[in-house]
């Protein structure tokens, strides 16, 4: 028979081990900004809806929406290679032109604990807008710089897609 104190210590050790394997010790960060020749209202009208990413990001072929205000809003992104990502809306503000989301199911991405925010604001020059896409996450199965490079590439492709749609 295992003493109660030993069971507690073993349970605590198992929980700590599980937590350490799913939670990165440090979080990687990526922040990318881009300037667009359009008003903030025009840019937000294109990218501001959580479901709209399929309209402007070239790597997203289709978006399926699920959930509701009570349980949370989710989007499933279908990629050209057949992979999917499931993301959850965390916060959104039309007035402040931003939304934040997390990845619930990463699919092929080498990240965990991913949280991201897309923000839109007026640039100093009239008729121009800045979009910032930032995230924090842990690297999975690759180095932190490799995971950062993957996410940077996704953001750059998204900015290219926004530029193309604003033409």
C-alpha cells in the first residue's frame, strides 16, 4: 500500500511533468506590420470579420464557422494541402478595429499555446492604414526561430493578400 503522502507527491509530479510538456518555458513572439494605401475603414471592412480571412489570405481556401456568443465563436480554416486549423475568437472590437484569437487545433503548424491579435489603425499619412499582426506561442518539433519564420511567412502572405484585394 502506498502512503497517502507518497500518492500526493506522485500526483503532483505527474501533473508538473504533463504541464511542462504542454506549456513552453518561454514564448516566442512575432509582430509584423504593413502599410496599406486605403482608409482604416476600408481595410477593416475587408479583414475585420473573424470569418473573413478566407476572403483575403491566399493560404485559406475555405472557412467554416461554428459556435455562438455563449460557447464561443470558432473558425476552421481549410488549407490547399487538405490540412485544417481550428481557431477561437477571444475578443473583437469594431470601434477599436482589432480582434484576438487562439489556435485550438494547430494542424500542421509547429506551434502550441498560440494567441494572436490583428489591429488596424490610421497611419500618419492621409489615406494610409497600418495593420499589425502579432502573436505569442511555443515552438513544437522545430526551433523557436524556425517557428517564428513560419508564422512570419504566414503574416507576409496575408499582407500580400490584403494588398491584392485593396487594388
